C-alpha cells in the first residue's frame, strides 16, 4: 500500500535535508494538541460529556461566587449530568483520556494506489495544497521499517476508523487504549487517513524524523506543463526525483471545449 501526503511547495523544499551529499526528507510527528481537530484521541465516547461537565462546573462557580456553598458537588454534578442523559460523571476519565492522547505523537497520511485517480482527492488538494502544493508518497512498509529502527517507542500504524463522536457512548475498552488514537469523527471521513503513532519520551509537542526522499511525487492539478518542467529541473538535483503530472489535471476548460466544438 502506498501512503500519500498533500503539502505546499514551501513545506516540501524546507523539509529537504542534505548532509554530505545525502538527501533526506524531514517528516514531522505532531501532538494532538497541534491538530485542527481538537478531539483527536478522544474516540472512546467522551466528547459528548464535555458540555455537561462545563455546565456543571459553571453552576458550582455561580453558587460559590454568590456566597453560597455547594454541599455535595458529587450530587450536583450527578443531577446536572442526568439532565443531559448522562448516567455517570465521567470527568476523571476525560482528563485521563486527554493526558493519554497528549502523550503520543502522530503522523497522518492519505491512502491510495500508485499515481491513480484513487490516490488523489480534490477535497484534500483544496485543504492542504491548494494551487501550489504537491503530493508525496511512500510505501507503507518503508515508513514502518524506518520507525521500528529508531530510538523512540513505535506504537504502531493503522487505518483510521471514522465514528460519530457526538452520539457515541463511553466505551471502557477504549479508555486510555491505543485503539482510541485510531478513531476520528465521521465528519473527517473524506481524509481516508492512515496514521503512525510514537510515544513521547520528553515534554515536546512535535518531533522530526528523517525519511529517505519520497519515491512518488505528483504535481498539483492546477500546474501547467511548463510549471512542472521548471520544477523538475530543481527537483531532479535531489537524486533524480521526478514530479509526475496529476491525472486530475486538464489543460482544457469547459468553455475552451465549447468554443472549439462550435467552430468545427
């Protein structure tokens, strides 16, 4: 299986590293705290507890700030939770889950087949490499072998499963379990994600890992043949890498075709 990543040209060239004539690509592993999806790693059904917990805490703050006392916080929280259809106060489990998730770093990839239409997504181009990016690809086993040979703890790589975070109930089997880190809300299903996870051994929110140069490079669908040719003159200086044309690209607009056909 080949895994892909959509990146800007600036990010691609800034990630290239040359030492004594040897070229590598720097791949960054990020903590969930850096992700756009703030629910990363909370796939055990606890996301829908957040609002109830906040409501409960706000109620306690209002009572105490007005000079009153909350005789039994546990009882009041249980009552507030019951109003939201929640049987138990799962705030402690939520804290544990967030800390567990934060103790890992992730690298996320797009699944596809070698330079086929299935390996490209217009939605992903627009999200991560609109107009000026490229698609890089590695074979899954190559990435796995690299991570196994490094000093940090490689926890595994797997396809992400998409579930309804807002309507799922707490699953104790996924509590502080590696499987929960391979779950993502179904609103992200278009990403067709495959991720690799390593365990943090120091207090950082990211770490960089040296990969060999990517075997597969695909140009942005908006790039002209001239642009691809110019880029290839630069890219080929790195171990003869070649940027291939996207199969989603076309040099003809619908109006170009209409004008051509009406003339003939």
